[in-house]
C-alpha cells in the first residue's frame, strides 16, 4: 500500500526539493502538499475541495506558515481524537530552543531542522523515509467517513 | 566535543537488555544506557525517587509494553501527562504487532512505535537505526528540569 505523506510547506523551493528527494528515496510515496496552515486543516478535515482527501499516514510540518502557523496546526492535529495518532514531524529552519520545546509540548512526534545544503537536505529526507516510513509501525486507521 | 546522550531502556527481558547494550556498544563513549526492569522502577528513575535520587534526565526513552508491576502503557501515560517529562521522546519497542496496541500507544502520545525483530542482526540494525536517527538527526529538547524538588 502506498504511503501518503502530507507536506505542509509554503516555500515552493522546499516543496520541490522534498518531492525530488522522496522520489529518489521511494517513488511509491504519494506526496500531497498544503501551502499554508488553513489548507492543511481543510485537507485533514476533508473540507471544501478536500472532501475526498485521503488520510495521510505521516505529516511533515513547517513551523512558519501563512494564514495559520505550524504551531497552531500541530495543536489542532493533536487535540483531535481522529487526527492525533498521525505521526507529525516538524521540519523547519528554526533552531530556537523555544520552538523545539514548544513543539514537543504540543506533542510533535519529532523535531528536525532543515539543513541549508542541498545534499544534506536530500539525505535527511532519505533518513525520514528510512525511519518513519519503513521502520516505524504507523497506525492503519482510515479517515472516518 | 559531542555531548553525551542518556537513554533510559525500560525492559524486563535480560536477553533483550543484553542485545540492546551490545547494539549500542560502538557508541558507548557518547552514550549512557540506563536500564529499568519494570514500570515502577522506570517511574521512580524519571522522578528521581529513592535510590534514583541522582538519576540523570534521559534524552530518549525506549519502552517495552509488557512489563511487570506497571505495564508500558501506564508508564507512557505517566510520562506524557507530566509537564516536566512529556517532552522526552518516548519510543515504543515491543514484540507486539497488534493493531490495537499500535493505535493505543499513538493515542497515549508515544513518539513512535517499533517492533522488535526476532533475528539478532535485525535487532542490532534496528537499535543502531534508532540511535542514529534520534540521537544525531532529531533535535531534542535541552536538558532542563523545571520541577522543584
């Protein structure tokens, strides 16, 4: 079964890098993108044009996003009984200790900082794929219809 | 100059403790592995009670589900309901592949769920993967105790 990954990221450059890195790591990964926090929540709650959206197996979430920021998206996901079990990994340029602690308090499953170098970025995406999408047992639950 | 990381392994099987220690052997200069053999001991280690008065705060917790005295689900609830402890990443490492267990531990806010392979080589490889991913790639919260003792 193909894994569905929801990438919540507003930078087109980072979206492109992530897409290419996943394609190299595992072409079967089905990567969906939400470009701001409001769209991410609409996708997850199957609202509006996202009524047929499939539940992601895994979420990669940037912190600094337009409309609704990543901390708020994380809080919504982890307060929702249906969504909270989806592993949500923070992927951000921020190295601030306050962001790291806040994210773990809000129950992020893990916190990763985006490397600046292209090769390191690719290698990080590969590690995410190897660990989270290969080794880890993810919950199987489908979106409640 | 790499900072020494502390792992708390909560595991009652002496064989699995030994395998985990051996898998971490190559990293022993940057890693301290502490072991709690049941849930009650794990909680007193984390809360620095009794003989664990000087226990360090772990950077990462590896938690088995089936444990004597207090089982892993209860230990996980205690950790994730404690404002001081909840930020410590807690990885479930268990033989159970039951979907109900997987779902339940994500509900209880486990950071991730991994099943123990039966083969030694696969077990060793998994432990190495965990340590490389969580201790070198992931950003962990810095060691801070906020609780008054």
